[in-house]
């Protein structure tokens, strides 16, 4: 975590360079997962026929819990101030990033299911390693585990960069303490905001069960994506890039996925949101300059 934060402190160009390296290594690891799953001799068509064993409820709950894995494309938008020609670049980059991610996830998940089936994947602490280890190519399992560690580091790299800049913007608007809106003059990064985000991540990793963290995180992410879709619904026709109905569909989808999450995750998410609203209301009452 310290290394990831230090890379981000060196500026967006260093973050982008490190991201290219991690993405390349992760794609290689995922390619090895697919190769091992297909070539390991354990594939069975019956495994694919049983992919819906958990029922519609199980599929929706899984989709809600894993929603965060598709949310990385939003980091592109949070870096808008540091992108050349953002009005042209961001609308092109987001669909491309989402499309590539969808294809890669579909290929990896389908081959893993083909190799070992849904029950084995559901019961495994490391599903992709389980799919690799099941066949004759199991010597690739350590490589896959290393790839998973690199993928986690890459996700943290984007998280610190994106959420740090969101924190910076909120501080600049008065929604968070203004001490977080400082920019380091040499590398032009919001170092206080990024440091604060890194500190929160370290505390969560050290003191909590990450499965619970992922649950309430997915709930909160789905909630603010629902708000985003509702906001997009109100755009005038000259401001809208996508059909209005797509915003309505996105809003309904977010609400459905949020309601299918485990009760503890939804309750924790609601508590976090309520606490945030309460703190904001209190600050607004004592400081009318806080954005409303």
C-alpha cells in the first residue's frame, strides 16, 4: 500500500506507466488461467449446463457483490482535469474500457466454469487458482496467484488516484475538510487527499473482514450510480450523449442489485450513507458556505 501510494505521489504520468505494466502482467496471468482451464483435461460440457444452479437470486446477489469489479472505468472520469481534451477522450475511453473488461471477464469465467463447474468455484477461496490447479497444467497455479496479487496492486493504484481526486474535489467544494484540497506543487497531485484515502484503506485491511467491506462498498457504489443515472435522466437533449431510456434502465438495475445484496451489507451501507448525510447536514448548519 505504501509503495502504491508513493507511485501516485509521483504524478499521474507515473501512475499511468505503472498501470500499463500491471495491466500487461495481469492479462498474461489471465491468459494462463484460460490456457490451463482449457488444456488441463478437466473440461466438461455439463459444467456449463449447470451455471444457473444458484437461481436468479444467487446470480443477482453475485452481480451486486461483484459490481465494484466493473466500476474501474469511472476512474477515467475522475481524472478529467489531467486528461488532454477530456470532452472527446473520456466518452471514447469509458465504453472501450467497459467493453474490453466485459470480454475478458466473460472469457475467464466461462473457461473456469467449463473446467471445474460452479460448485467448485463457489467453494474456493481463490477460484481462478482452483480452476488452474484442477488440471494437468497445475504448475501454473503459483503464477496465477502472483498475477492476482499484481491485479490487487493495480486496483489499489487506480483507487488511490481516482478516489483521491474525488476527495480533493469534495474538499474544494467544502463537503470535506479543506485541508484535503491542497496540491503538491512539483508533481501536481492532491497528496493530502491521496494520503487520507490510503490511510483509510490500510485501516480497513488491518482491522476488518474484507468480505464485509466489499459488501457495503458495493451497496454504496450501486447507490451513487443510481443517483448518477437519475441525474442523467434530467439532462436536456443537447447535453445527453446516450438515450434517456438507458439512464432509466441503469437506475432500475442499480436499485435491483442493491436490494439483492446480503442484508448485513445493505444495512452497513445505509448506516455509512446516513452518517455521511448527518455529518454534512451538521457542517452545513454551522457553515452556510458548505455546498448545498
